[in-house]
C-alpha cells in the first residue's frame, strides 16, 4: 500500500512537471473516498504545454478538485465512546499520475482534508497528523464531548492514554491502529471518565509522546450551555461549548408598497400601505465563560470556519472583529461571539 501525503485542500497544493519547449504535460487525477478503492479510470485530466525554452516547468493546483470529493456541508455528530472511523466523506484519497510528452514521470498519492494553513506557515503546511490544536478545553459535564481526529497512517503505531482528572479513576490505554479507516476519531473523554471531571489525553506515536490535551468537565448551574461544532484549520469537526449567557434576537425585513384603492368610494378597512415578502433572520450572541489563553487559537479557527453548527443548527459567524486576549493583559478571558442562523425564519426555500 502506498504512503499517502497529508494535504490541506483549502490551501493551494501544487504539482509541477518539467520538460522541453513544445512538450505536453498531463496529470490524470484519480479521486475516491473511503471505503472505496482507487478507481480504474481517472476523474480529471489536466494539461498544459511547456511554453518556451526559458520556461520549462508548468504547475497545477489540485486543491479545487480535491475539495469536490470532500463533504464540506453535512454535519457529523461527534458522539463516540471509543475509537471509530471518521465519516467516509470527511476526507478523500487522490493519485496524481504525471505524464511528460506521453511518458509517466511521477505518481503522487494524497490524503486530503478540508484544512488550511496560515500565511506565515508557508506553502501547504501540515502541522500534525493529530488534527486538533494542543491545549486545555472545557466541555459539558456528562454530555457528548466531541472527538479528536488522527491520521493514523499504516507506517506507525498509535496509542491513546486517558488519565482521569479526579486522580482516583483508573487510566485507560488503547491502540487505535486497528480501526479500518486511516482517519480515526477518539472521544475527548473516555467512557469511564465521564462525570469524574474529565480526562487528560496523551497520544503516542511509536511509543513516544506526540500530543496531549486536557478536557475538563464543567457543571454550569445557571445558564443553558450552547454547543458549537465547527470545521477547524485541519478540516475536521471540533466541539467547544459556550457556557455563559446567550441572547437571541431577530431582524425582520419586508417590502412596503402604496396601493391604489379599488374604487373612488374606497373601503377604509383596506390597507393603503401594504407590506409584502416579510421574513426575518434570527441571531444569537454567546459567551464562552472564563477560558485559558490557549482559546485564542480556537476562536481564530472558529472565525475562519466555513461550516459551523450551534446545537446542531447551521449558522454563520457575524462577529468580524475579535480581541485575542493574553493572560498577562486580561486576567479573566471571556469571548463573546455573534452568529446568524443560516436560514430565514419563514420557509421559502425554492
């Protein structure tokens, strides 16, 4: 089985080929999703000529074609109590077969996720096969807490160790290479630690500690927490919770027209000014409550996300400017975010 290179499909991914002036360059692009195998025939053909003796290398950006095979819309519930396969459409496989003047010169095998890199990280950066930013996270006590996604390629041994935060509940260790897909999701808190305060999760690659996270259960006695799921920078679903006060508002819009009376002796009970096409957008303002400084990166990724759900409902982020707090400047850090629900209140979907 070939080794697949991890790729961020929201950032450009370039395949280049070199030849001599007048030669043609083609890329046959084979695309598929797990659990299917590589198709017998390609889905796309990209071609360019070598333009001149001075410019002998041509470049192809594969990212738009990779994104066509990644499900960027459907919401995948995060519930899991043990390692399970990631959703089949949440990533895609690809093979780029490169021809120069009719001869095969290269084959690239790719595993593409709907992620991106920051400008200062350089060209299509891959931070980690563990698809979550390290740090401390707050989750609802006793509830569905979310998933850590890992690209567990076949060339390495992967293991997760869960250490209970209450100091008394037994730790849980487990290999997760046995899961059939190459992208696996693990629960934030293992089942035996739910309700005990949470888990520290340590992920080992080839018996060496690779990443660690702390997921702390919070009991919110006053407010109703709002669960937020969003596609993070790695291209997978991440769950955070807004624990404190939330406020809903609506904004109505319509069109008003001046109507002519039906007769000279008009009916005074009929509208002269009549509104049409009345509808509304519902918004919600939420607060995280006090969070650690590391949440600044989480909030940054949330603002750049193109797929966000609040309590399972699709929303678009309405906040365009956010202060990213540092603990040295702001002792108590709380983030307030505005969202618009991604639909009108009256159903008029065509």
